[in-house]
């Protein structure tokens, strides 16, 4: 059986990834509370170009992930979401609406009304376990936990970097 160099690289990367765990993949990541001012959270998302934020409850435990796409959904009027062709004819820049829509709003209000499964992985979970969680929840990041404490986060781009990088 002939094995191409491409197959070998994929096999080598897969073997390497089997030994990498959540703690090694985790990166420092900002955390906000349910009561954080929405404007502050949005500024953090924008300034650091983050795919989302980890939201914690009053006790500092993970509550949810606020994807940047959910913030955009909050900002775009529902009638435009229902009929995107209206966006072309409305003469109101989104930037002007942002400050108004975020005034006196907390992160809690930006979250979807239906609670989603918590995107949390353990510090010793493998690359495949992390990838499965992200794929199943369609979440751009997961919080990494060790001994009931957040030790960081893994973004989808970080996970992909590990998978495609030759080791």
C-alpha cells in the first residue's frame, strides 16, 4: 500500500492531537458577567476581534457563551432579519443604532431567551472531544474548566490551528 505524504501529515497531526488536552489548548480569555454593561461587552468583542465572550454568573461559574453573531442579531431589527432586502432601502446606518440599542442594557439581555447547553470542556479533554462539543453546539468557543474554575477558552480558530499545523 502506497501512502502519500499528505496522508502521512494528516496521520501525524492526528496522532499529535490525540495527546493534546484542553489545558494545553486553552488561552487566556476575557470573561463578563450577566450584569456587565452591554456596551462594554460589545467594545471588548470589537476591540479584540473575539468570536464571543464567556459569561459567568454571580459566583463566577460559566453561565453561557455570548457569540458575536448573537450581538449582531440583537442589533439588527427583526423585520430586517425576516426580510433582508429591506436593509438596502433603509437609510439608517447600523453604527447609529448601536449606541441607542445598547443603552441601559446588560449582557443578560443580549443572550438568547432559550438557554443553550453550556459550552464547557474539561482540562483533560482531547482535541476531538473539544471539536465535537463545538460542532454539536455550533459554538465558536468553549470554556475550559479545571476543579470548577475557568482556566481559559479554546476558540474554533485555535482548534483549527492545532489540527492543520504540522508537528
